[in-house]
């Protein structure tokens, strides 16, 4: 006989073993349009009706729906001897394309790209570097995902989904009203820029990003009528950084080595106006490196994709101090940490 504690540990181990199956069930339900159909129907549907509407086998759909119920992504009710399926509040909020805080594109990105990257995790651990040449047929992660407008739009939609959950929290973590001119380095689709102008009515935001990213953002994500968000085409390592009161580096530093981060932060410090600052947004590791789990998982993703890693508060403070910034202050939000440092 095994003890209760051992039994619980074994159950946890088996759940970890099946973790990728859980992800694939959720991704597949998103891909097939299960959550979208139930959102549009406005009422629960039988598995037979769902299968017919989505063009799948009744047997396969019944099993998929059952797994989604067990994961609390769907709910059931009985009517006239039939089991009917409907979205839970979480699925209605996040898993349909038209959901208020849709993570659909996030799910598809993980299913189509991240899942493939992780196939090479053992090789990346052995070699200590990403294997983009195998997973993306490109030495550089961003060159690989930006090789077509369609792929770029998918990635930018994924980032949009990320910030729909945590963007407002990190932009509101500190009072940024004292920084009227903001520059978002690598601001992509402009999701955080939109949060800035919503929360701080007197600020303007300039997004510096690669030319192809800027073109896609203007075409698909930022209305031409938006007068307070501007774009500059450029590479923040190679080109001039515009003068600003505040620079936002959101999920930028974790892509790069300490040396590259030091180079970028020094460049930002020189461009920054007097009494200005820099806002770093990342998942920050605890000083003892025992958590949080999501930050460690992000580090694994950085290993298979980029040159970087997640860091501790002390590591960020060291990088900021070396660049000339001072008074670094950190605030935790639901998903991300915000670190504000001053010139």
C-alpha cells in the first residue's frame, strides 16, 4: 500500500505526463470552432448537432466534448434525454474568435508554432541554444515568423491576445501620467500603446518596430484615425531611438542575452529625456529561482526560440544600474511584472 501523500504525488506526475494532451484538446476545440459555434448559437447543442455543423465525425466530437467538460471548458445539461453542451464563462470570455478577451490566436500560435519548437527541446538543452534552423528553417526566430505577411499577422494577433488579458494591469501598475511622450520599442500591433492612451489621456505613443511589422500594424491593427499613436520604422539595435519621456520594453529583454540587453538599455538611457524612465514588462523569476512556474516555462520557450531567458529582480536591477538608470521599482500584476527605473 502507498501512502496518501505518495498517491497524490503519483497523480500529479500522471497529470504532468498528460499535460500536452490537455493543451491539444483545448487547441483542437478552438481550431475546429467548437467555442465559436456555441457562442453564435446562444443555446446549448447536442454533440451530434455540433459534429454536423463543424463537419466532424460524431464519435470523435463526442470524445472531444467530453474531455472539454472534464477540463471545465464546457458545461452540460440534459434535455429530452439528450446531453447538451454549452460554453463555460471562461470559454465564452476567452476561447472564441469573437470573445471579449479572445485567446483564440494565442491558442493557434501555441498549437502551430510553439508545439513544434518544443519538439527540439532536448537538443536545445544539450546544445544550449535555439534550434530555429530545424523548427523554422531560419537562424533567427523573428526572420522565421516574419517571412510572410500572413505569418506575421498571426504572431501579432497572438501578441494582441496576450495583452488583452494583462496589458491594462501592467500599464496601470505605476502612475505614468508624468510621462507625456512614450516610446514603445518593439510595440508590434500597438496593443499596449492603446492601453497607454486609454489610461493616460494626455500622452502620445511612438512605436518603433521593423518596417514590415509597422506596415502590418497599420493595415490590420491601428486605425488611421488614431491620432495619438505614431510609428517609426527601424531596428532598435541598429537605428536611432527617438527621444521620449518613457520607454516601454514589453517582453523584449527576455529575447536577448545580458550583453544585448545592456547594449539596448544603454542606448535607451542616452536617448531618454532628463527625469524620464524605462518600463520593463516581463515574467520575473523569484530571487531563489523556485518559481513562479510560468516564468520558468517562459524561460524554456526562450531557450528553444531566442537567445534569452527570464531573469530575477536583482538581474534586472544590475542591468538597469549598469546602463545608468536608478530607483528601480517592481510591481507584480496577475500575469506580468512591471519594473520602472528612472534616469
